[in-house]
């Protein structure tokens, strides 16, 4: 007959906890890698749209839009809204010059 001592139980519990911690660390490393990739893609997306919008509103002397787009980081949403709905059209700019 084999007797299991409390030291043996503690050893099994320590081994289980160690394996559980190693597994959790592996999961966190994967999540960190995925989140870093998403963050890099989001930053590139935002910089491209912000650059285009800042260029357009700067060329069209729309200072209010320029300041708002420059200050607020909205992951490209505010620049896209500006470019789609509030950018001065080329026809309106030509009529204003005449």
C-alpha cells in the first residue's frame, strides 16, 4: 500500500500552478502580438487619412477643420468625414476665384 504524503500533494499542486502560469503567459504573448499588429495597422491608417485631410484643408484655407483634425485623433474617422462631406469642391473654389 502506497501512502501519499502532504509534501507529495504540494509538489503536484506546485507543478500544476507552474504549468498553468506558463500557459497563461503563452496566451498573453499571443494577445500582445495580435494587439501590437492591430495597433500598427490602425496608426498607419490614421496617419494616411489625417495627412490627406490636413493637406486638403490647408490648401483650401479651412483653418477650423485643420485645427480639429490636427488635435483630435479619431482613427481616421474625422478626416474621412471631412473629405467626404465638408471639403470645398473644385467647382466652388473656381467660382470664388472668378
